[in-house]
C-alpha cells in the first residue's frame, strides 16, 4: 500500500468520525419547551429569546430552549399546570396565576403598594416576605427563577375613564385572580374572565368594553386599536416571574442548574431595562395611531379600592401586614421621583 493511499484512508476515516461525532452531539442536545401567552413582538418574547440563547451558550449546547408564544401550547393557568406535570419546562406569567397554587401571592396584586419601577424591583428582590412565598414553589411543582418585567397595569377602554364613576356598569376583561377581582369591582367594573389571546376580538365585538394590563402588553396586543382610551391608573405593579418545572430542575446537573439560573437573571435584568425604558415611547406610538392617553387624578381610585384591602386583611391576616410593611420600607428607601 502506497504512502499516499494510506494518507487518503486516514483522512476519510477522520471525516467519518467527525461526521458521526457531530451527529451524536446533535442527538445529545435536549430541547426544553418555554410557553407564554404574549405576542411575538412583545418584550416578554424578546426576553424569552435572550434566555434561550444564554441557556444554549452556558450549557455548551447541551440544552436548547424552544419558545411557544401567544398561548400556542396553553393559556396561563394551563401552562402552570403543565409545569407541574412536566409537560412544559418553562413559563412566565403574573404572580396572580401562580396564586392558584400559592394563595398568598394574591397579595402581590394589592393596589398602589409601590409607585415606581425601582420600588417594585426592591420589593421583589429584597422583601423577606416575598422570598418566603417564592420558596413555596418547589413543593407545588415549579421553581421561581427570576422576575421578568411587565410594568404597571393600566386601563384600555372604549369610553373615557376619568374617575371610578365612569367604570359603573362597564364590563372589563381580567384574568382569574381574587385580588384583581376585589380591586376592579371596588372601582366599579363588572368583570369578564377570559384568556389574553381572546381579548382583542372580545372588545371588538362588544363582549367587554375594555381590559387592564401593563403598557407593553397593551402595545404588543394592539388593544388600543379597539379600546382607544388608555388610562394610566397604574393600579398594580405587575412583573411576571419566570418558572421552571420542578421535574425539569431535578433532571439538571448542578452546573446546568447554575447555567439556567444565570441565563434567567440576565434575561430578567434585560427585561427590566427594556420595559421600564419603553413606556413613554410606546405611549407616544399608540397616541400617534389614535389612542387617547390620559393621566387621571389617582386619588379617587386609591379611595375606591379600600374595600379590597379590607377583604384581603379578612382572608390573609398577618400576611397583609407583612407585605405592606416591606412595601413601606422600599417606598422610603427609594422614593418615587
């Protein structure tokens, strides 16, 4: 056998080995499912995409995160149920959705407890009461990783909403959460529960006269097109914690857990900067397309929701005092400008 032929055979063998090695590597990659209900153009989707990119990077390609936006796999409550079963691996939704399984998280939707993004961030990151609630997740089948930002909830309605008196007799869409129900009913609305992807058509058809959500969600879902009165009540600070299925978490190695946690933190930091920095730009864009943006006197709304505090205190007792005390501290430490 000539020397040239031997070299050719060795090169061919190396090529075959490399090809099979690449195929084996591809087969070894595990795909994880990330479900959420926001539209592809929203900050939620962009933060999820960043998270997916970082997970693949930090696990050296062992894991790939596939994202399913706009409720393709499940609405918010069903997504949490699927987390518990291990049918999906990640979701991101409001604390009110998780409250079905950890009832005290309803209290994060107490109205007007923080007044600015820095206050909200300190509350979610540093409140001992908040961390104790999040720590209950694993026994419920999911684990809190990091809070993605969504912003403060405001109203979009067909008719102007200058005071709570304008809410009387109007039907408003909301999600299934008792704290939100107590608050919105105290303002004066009749409520209709429905999944987020159905809201635009429901307003358009007159099933409801409006809805309430953070500015980014209003913008991404174009609710201002069918309910052009955007009223900045900012009645609830509403971040959306990302969670991982506990079944998935337990399958990860310590190194991969650290990688997922690092990716979640970076996605959270990005979403906070993105959403908080986009509010005014998005409001201006909506106004340019016909929305009527109003900044009402919040005093009458604060007064109107006092019965919601009374109901919360009656049901949750000392937990109400605990979260209000922590919120009071952050308002003093980071006064709103």
